[in-house]
C-alpha cells in the first residue's frame, strides 16, 4: 500500500537521522567530559538523588499527594525507568494494580486498573475504560502510549475519575505530566547504545527567551533491532525506529495571566510479530511469510490560558490531535496453522496471500473551561465544562484462502462528540473532617458508517457490496461522595463511593458485513466503586506509606468476542466484580540511600447469567488482570569527596513482578507470570553523567498478550535482556 511505502522511506530517514545524531552526540559528550569542570560534592548528590514526588495534579490542581483522598501513584521518569520504545508500558509494572495489554503496537495497546478495563479488546479508539491524558487533557486511545520524551512523571489515579477527567475514566486515569518551560537554563544532550542494536539520542534546550517568554524543546531519535526469529522472510521481527519532538512556550501576559502553547510529534515504525506459537520450536519464533508493519504518527498541539482572579483561578484549554496509523499482518502464521491443522509449515508459506492491511486516520479536538478555588481558600471546589470531538476513519483490505468470504475492502467512519459539565466541592464538617460530593453530566453523540466491497466473485451467501450507517445518542452521569479525615497534617484516612461510566457505541469492525448484516451497537457500562485508604509520612518525612482497599461492581463491561476460526464476532457485555488492595511506600534510609516498593492484589470474577454464546466462564477471572503485582527497588548516591575524588557514584536497581493473567473470558489459558530486573551504575559531576545500564537482566521472555486458535495457544512477547552504556552532558 502507498502508506506502507511512505513508511519505509520515513523509517530509513529516521534510521539515518538517529545514527547521525547519536554519533555526533557521543562525540560531543566525550569532548565535553574531558574538559568538564567538577562541582562541589554536596551539589553533586543533590543533583542526582531521586527524591519522592509529593506534588501531583490528581484533582486538576497542584497539591501535596498527602492531601488527595484517593489512591494515587506518581512515577518519576528518568533513564532508569525509561526504555524508549515501550516506556509507557514498562512504567506500568512499577504501579500496583495497573496492567497493560501489550499488542506489540502502541496504537492498539490498552490498560486496566484494579481489573477494570476493556475485556479482551477495545471496541474502537473511543472505547476507553482507563483514560489517558497529557497534562490533564484527554488523548485518543490510539495515542495513549506515547514516547515519554521530556515527561516529568506519570500519575496513576485509581478508581472512577470521570468527574474530573471526563469520559473513559471508569477504571482510573493515567496522566503524563510534561516538563514545563520555567525560564531556567536547561541544555542537555544524552546518548545511549546497547545490545540488540539499541540506540537513543536526546537533545533538550530550555530557558528564558525574554523577560516574559520562556521556551523548551526536546528532540529524540531511537531504535532497536529485531529479536523474534523468522526463517521464512530471513530477518528478525520486533525492530523499531522512533523519532519524536516536544516543544512548549510560556508567555506571561501579565502578573496574573499566562498563556502556554505546546506541541508534540512522534513517528514510530515497527515490524512487530504478533500471535507467536506458544512454546513452539525456537520460541519465540514467527512463521509469517510477509514482513508485518505497525506504524504510527502523532501530531498534537495545545493551548492553555490561565488567569488568577482575586476569588478564584480560571483556566481555558484547547487541544488538537492528528493520529495516523498503518498496520499490515500475514493472517496465517505458518507455525501456528501447522499446529492447528497438522499440515507442515511449508503448506502455509504463500507470500502475497492471507494478508490484512489497515490505514487509520483520526482527528480529535477537545476543550475545557475550568474554575478552581484558591489554594488558600477554606473550601476547595472545582467546576467547568468540556467538549471532545473525534472523526476516525479506517480503510482496510483483507485477503484469505482459509476464509475466502472475507476478501474485500472496507471503509469505516466513526464520529464522536461528547459535551459535559462537572463540579466537585469539599464541604468541611469540622476542622479535620471533609465531605466531598462530585458530579459530571454529559451527552455522547456517536455516528457510524461502513462500506464493504468484495474483490472478485463472492462465494454463495456472501454479498458483493454492503453499506450501512447508524447513530446513537446517550445521556450519562458519574459522581460520588468522599469522606476524608486529617489525623494530623501528615496523616490522612478516607472512604469513598463513586459511580463510573464508559460510553457505548459501535464496534470498529463488522464481521457480519459479508452477509449483508448491519452492525450491532454495544451498551454503556456503569460501575460502583467502594474504596477506603490511608496515607502518611513518618520519621520527619523520610518514610511515605499509602494503602487502600477497594471493591468494583461493573455492569455491562465492554466485551468484543472474535472467533478467528469462523471469523465471526459478537457483542457480549458482561458483568464482573473486582476486589483487592494496594500498598506502596518510599523510605530514605540515609541522605543518600532510598528504598521503595509497591504491592497490588486484585481478585476478579466474571458474573455470567442468561444465554452465553461466548462461553464465558461463570466465576472465572477477568482477562488481562494479574492477581498479584509487586515492585521493589533501591537508589544510592555515594559522594566521592571523602576519597578526594570529584563527583558522585550513582547506583539503582528495581525488580518488577507481574502475576499470571487469563487471556479470554473462557479462561482458555493463562499467560505466565514473570520477573523483570533492571539496574544502573553511573558517575556524575556538575556537567557530565556516564552510566551503564541493564534492562531485564533476568532475560525473561515476558508473555504480554495471548489468544487461542481452536486449541492452539499464541502469545505476544516482550524483549529480553538489554545491556548498554549512556552519557549525558549538561551545558
């Protein structure tokens, strides 16, 4: 397809750009390191020591995490936690009860929080159960896993967050908080090289342009070679090439008014292998006879205007997203179909046949008007209105000898407009006790159209062409009550009950179109969540500890069931419940040594009643949700002044455990649990940091997604061990 040809050209351009930038950056780093002045040792330790993040925007304003009566995790992004190709997915392993189903294509990945999420697959890019945001503004699910370029932290807020974060936050909300232009000089170049052809180069420039204008620019080129063996096309799959840029400009229009403009651009090209035969010969090995592609381009721009009135703060935001994705995949993996049918792999080695390709284009607009109380106000409140509008189109071409009735082209268009108003107020019942009611009321208008044309002469029972259109309007609400009690200024307990909501609509794919049957809409999903928790800091602030327990009762969870054997699908809303807890903390043992960790437990149960053509297992587990998750780590800074040497030595290590997960509502099989161990050793002075890193030192082959073909089990897998070195120069 033309789009694929353009992607190949751009992929080669990114590779050339990345190699050139990397070589230049490393040369500059080496030259600067030899001449870099050393700094005072105390400053060295302060520069590199990772301090706990205590300021979060979980309630759409900056506040101490101790003041937020909800379960919140804040993950600082640095070159320990960042792994450029899959950073957003990898960061999830450091957050208790946050799980990501990784389909080896960022545009198709999705997450769940406390077991609440999409069951198996999202229905379309609007079918968001966990909301993804950048600086509080919603992004399409197709762009929910971007490069973490110049991102300061990821905030994960568990439980329904529809009131403050809008539609699609039934299970919780993920907020990527980027570094803002603050006028401070920040000029850095970083480069990394490692095994598997790993390379990365970043350049960041920030500072004051005038007395009233500050700017910031970050650039990246990165990539890796493939790691999944494929003897049919003669090259390994799983390689990636990435280019990204983020820029922002802050203008102080007056002492009380600030305008911030920002833009983000990303190109992500991959040839990821999906549906690998589990435990097959040479695992992980692919039997595709045509090279797949999984490409995505993101362009995003936003404006934020803030004005501080005497009685309240006023914020207006506007965002536009343009996301283009392309995917092509051989639908008959030779190894998988050999295991399924008993025929030898060569029988299915027929390049040019059995291939699906998709070109997707989405343009989304969002805006919000928000009023918030002053930080020093006796009563905390927030109120506003928002709009989200998206136009999504997909062109796909399918060819199959195994299922000859699907051969054809399809053009699908989805349009969504959501308008809502929201408010929340904290009512003091005493000096320490606060009751917070919250409410959002909204309307979703969903339009769907589809055109199918068979290529060639259709077999009996299959139509030559088919067109359809439909629309759906839905009024909805979400909200709840939270009661919190300040035991002291540093210790908080709370309890809440909230109603969550995930909108209904139309699935992107109509697998009944070949027979002239129209698409069937799926209903909205609602949930009630009960939560109780605590958080506090002890030992003069050196020890932070937070924990919570929860119960989710979900009605009509969105479930899209597809049978690859018959190529048929069905809409199968399912009720389910999840129960569990999470606890996490951070302890500064000394001024230079910090340990941290988190633990999550989630028990899930499908509640099946009535007809069950999808063979859901009553009482079975919810797909994709691990019962247990764990992360522990340590960070250490050794000041070398006592040895008469410059700088400081930095060490860090973290271990992440993800429990087994079932792959579907039938609980056909479970993905294996796995352990990831990461470590880093480095040295830093005032201008230079040099480090060695190891990611996935246990060399696990993590199973990150799975499906069944008849009784044959297939999986998607993550990358194994990466060892490398990196350096950063600060000017």
